[in-house]
C-alpha cells in the first residue's frame, strides 16, 4: 500500500456570495485552487441571522454539479421548473445542473445556527449538456458507520474501506445512481488521538477539509478551516490531534480544460459565451 501525503495546503478565506451570505472558501478561491474534478468548496457557519438571511436568490448554473450538505439549519431550494426541496439538519442535495438550472437557495429560519457546505464537482464535456437531475437525501437515509475508539463516518457518496470495513454511501451506492466521476464524500468524525485508515482508489484525486479541530497526515498538521490536497496513493492514514471533524473527498479526474465564468463551467471561451447568450435569451434550460 502507498500512503497518501499532503501535497498542498489551502487555508479557507473569508468571503461572501449570493446576496451577501458570509462564508469561507478553500477550493475555488482562485482558478489555481482546484483539484480535478473538484472546483470549489464553501463552508457557511454562523449563529448571526444577518450573516445568512439574504440567502442565494435566483441564479443560473451550467456544466457541473453542486452538493449541499447541511449540518444545522433549514434551506429551501426552488428552480425554474417548480421543483422544491427542503434541506434540513444532516441532509444533502445533489444537483446535476447539466445544460442549465435557474434556482434559488433561501433560508427558512429567522434565527439560530446555519451551518453546512457547498461543493462543486465538474462534469466531463460529454455530460455538460445533459438534463438537470436532483437527489434530495434526508439525514435518516444517509448511512453512518461507527468507527473504532468512538469515531463515526457519515457516508454521503461512494464506496471504500475505513478501518478494514467496506462501506458505501447513498450516491453511487445504495440508490444505484451512477456518477461518472465516481465520487467519495465522507464526513469523518474522530476522537482525540484516533487514527483511521482509509483505502482509496489510486486513480482518484483526493483532499480533506478540516472543519473542527486538527488532523495529522504524515508529519503535516492540518488546521481547522483548511483544505489539504493529497498526493496519489491507495491508502490514507489520518490522526486526530484532538476531537476532529473533517470532510474526505475523492473522485476520478476528468483531465479536460476548465473555463469558468461565475456560475458557468465549460471547456472553452466560446461555450461560456454561448451559456451567457442562452441565459440572456431565456434558453439556458431548454431541451
């Protein structure tokens, strides 16, 4: 087995998006801060309503997938076709924007904690113009695995071995929905001093995002609100220096040119210009 090590550290930067929602962005803070096929990772976390109440009013997407994982709070997703999805504590929405979606993501609370993540995953060129698809997954449908020494893994997507236990998440696993990038998405919660061994496909790119505590990979300490891109290998050994919570993300790289303009992610400038024309002309989402 070849253990993965840390190849790059990307501390999250404070920013805002939507109508002024405060968040921290690690992947996606610049064009060079990506890890194919992962484009962006945002963490939103506040007990102050002023930081999130304005939400994310109606906006378009084309050419990639968004994965919203809510730890605490209540958001309503609505789109141009009338689809609605309530995202609550522990729930996930996996949205394949494909050729086009115009949607909003608005808080359904006036006080209390709003905490979660949004991940952007690229689509290969052959799939960028596919019809939009949604998977709304309530918390009670997401598998959870008890680990040695009291830790826990929340298995959102993919299949791998954790501490020699074969586990599979909801997407690309229990529901049978196949995604060509074969993603793995795990919320890993480790107790102080606990080491977890995770088998990963050597063909996958992978990174971790620590959102509470500190994690150690090799000799590298990864602080809270930091992404660590990983070298290639088929095994990850990760140790919690204190009680630690982190996201582990891995997927097959696409290996294609990425051209992004805001909410559009395509393979060429011409395709971006076409997306902008389609949005302007009201045909972004047409068949």
